[in-house]
């Protein structure tokens, strides 16, 4: 697994989201806002985001950690920390 900087983590999230919901504009999301609300994602989209993160990085995100990834800032920090 390659270590991700915060910038890399954001790019990864944007890439995975582009496959799940191409209409989503990550730049329009508040960094501290709930991803599902900010981007109009449903629960399946969020689950697919977790699966996409795993597919891209090999990092398994346990369900108990989902709240840590519920905001853009949280997801970026989580990925940077877990891949360091």
C-alpha cells in the first residue's frame, strides 16, 4: 500500500466518486460537511465509495470507522493516516 498525502487522498476520493456519481463536484463540498448530504450520495453510494477506496488502495475500512470518513476532511485525514 502506498502512503497517501492529504492531496493524494483527496484526488483518490475524487477519482472513486467520479466512477460512482460522475455528476458530483467535490470542489463544491464543504470540507466539514457530511459527504452524503453535501454530494447527494445515498447509502449505497457511500458503501461503493468505501469499496472503491479498498479497490484502489487495498485498505479495508471497517464499518465502525465509517463515521470518521463521513466528511471530506475526515476521509482525507483517515486515508493519509492509515496509509502512512
